[in-house]
C-alpha cells in the first residue's frame, strides 16, 4: 500500500526528506527529544565484577540523569501495521526484476501478522523446520536431486511491527529457469501435503527438545555482543524471558502455526523473478517496463495468473480441494514427464517425521569449569587453564549421570599437583 511507510524510500535524500514541507532538522530534534530519554532507555552491563559493583557503577554514572517530562517522553512505540502494507489487491503479482547475477532466482513473499509477542510458542521455528528440512524425500531433495530444477532452496522470516514476512528463496538451474511452473508445482504440492497432515505436534515437541538442547549447550558470546543483544531484547521481552525468549519453545501453539501456514496461498503471494535477461523477458511477456525510483532498477509487473496460465487454479485445487496426495503426486509426475523429464521417481515431497533420539537428560553438572583463585593455580594453569580431565560416567535409569563430578576430579588433580 503506498500509504504504508513500509514501501517508502528508506535511505532518503534531500528531495524526499524535505519534499513534503517538513523541516528534517526540526523533525529529527523532536524525535530525539521524545525517544532518547531515560524512560526509553534499556541498559545492560556485562562483566566479571560482582553485580552489586556493576549496579553501583551504573548509579554513579547515570543516576544523576534528569527524568524527562512525561508528556515529552515515554510515548508508546509506534507500530506500522496500519494501514496494511500488503492489502489483497496488491498481492498475486509476478515481478520480473533485472539481476546482475548469472543465475535466475525466485523470491516468494507471503505476508502475515506480527507474531513477535508469541515467543512462548515460536511458531516460525516449526515452519522453518518443515520448509528447510533436507532429509530423504524432502522438498529440497526432490527439487535438487530428483529433478535437478534448483541449486538451492531456503525459507526465512522477517519480523517487524508492520507484520511478518515469510520468504522462500529458490535459485534455479537452467532446467528450472525453463520450467518455473514445475518448481512451483512441486512447492505447492508439498504445501498441500503439510495442510492435509496438519501441525504434527510430536514433531513440534521434538523441535522444542532440539532448541532446548542447543540453548543449554550454546557457545558463549563475547561481552559486546551479549550486551548488545540483551539491550535489544529488553525493548520487547519481559525480564524473566530475556535469556531464553528468542530460543526456547515453552508452550506449543498448533493453531497459530496452522494460521500462518494458511497464509501461504497464491492469493497471498508475490513473486519476484530475478533474472539477468529481465529486459528480454519483459518484452517477450508484453508487459510495461518500469524503473524503480532512486535505485534505477528495471522491472516489470503482471499477475501470477498471466505469467503462468492455469497454475493458480491448479494450486488452489490442491490446497483446498478434495484430491488425495496420491492423485496430486500423479498429477505433478505427469506434468514433469510432459515437460520432457525422464524420471520414475516420486515428485511429491514428504513432510518430515518427529526427530528421533534427541537427548533430554544430559546433566548440566559438567558444563562449567571450576572457579579457582589465582593463588591456587600453577603458572601453566594461569596461562592455559586446567588440563582436560576424563569424566567417569555411568548410565542411570533417569538419564546419563556422573559418579564423580568434574569439580571433585579437578580438585583432586590440583591437590596432587601441589
């Protein structure tokens, strides 16, 4: 929607900054006054000093800052979801865009509501897993290995107050460049399979287990990155969830995942076909050449129905119709063969199964090295830390336990060395 700030020229120049009669310097001062004030500030300190010392230092350095007037600071953060950046009449478009790269790419965009506050359920992690899965009979495997239509396939998400943008990025081979309709046939047939299966709550649960395992054993980040990340999270997460809010799945929300998946339909999709021969393709399609203001990017726009006649109705029939997946798979295979591909392999990708054997009972007892005072360390230990110690582990019915703790072993080794 042209009325939404999402589509505006974000970089700005002299003309766009002052063209509407606004004084840019005056507007910047107002913004600074209403936003750069104590009530809007998030502060993170990170270091080895005790917390009370860090708090004391903060109070000493920043405690004297005057509180800004409430009428000039502390206003709620402005959202950009209204007006809707992508209303229905702006969707279903096929854009041919000029590229400087040799390979053709398809960018599929599906807008959805803002789900940043749904961090307890992390619905986008589920969608990311089922779309990016690369196991046997996966969408990636069928498109790349079985049919040779793409060199890469990935799905990603952008989140903002204006909404969630779901992207599918497909890099095409020469065969895929000549048969873009087949690439999208396989993609929408897979979405139909996901829709008929519904949200697999067993898979959702194992994704949560995997995320927890990665969070428990994640590598530590440096102080600067940690402080920066925490400060950003403080603007949108409550204090008790600052550490885990962007990672852990605390509560599954299958209905929310399903509602996002239902947004992945042709009527809610825009496609950017980014290709090096865009000018020739635009002329061949008989569409009006256009130039993107400020960036001098050449492109042309038509509807998906005009670019791929009959495809939208076919995909909608698969998504909303009563055909079973066997019939859909046969339909896709017949289209593949009619395009000249010699294959008897299935062209229907299968959704992933729940992840097996995710460790759940790994003890966290050994995840941190023992903290020792400098006087108790040898010169070698001061320089390089304590030497590796073999853990004596034993299996238990509750999981993997430890008969001798890391701390006990390190203390015993230290006593022997002294």
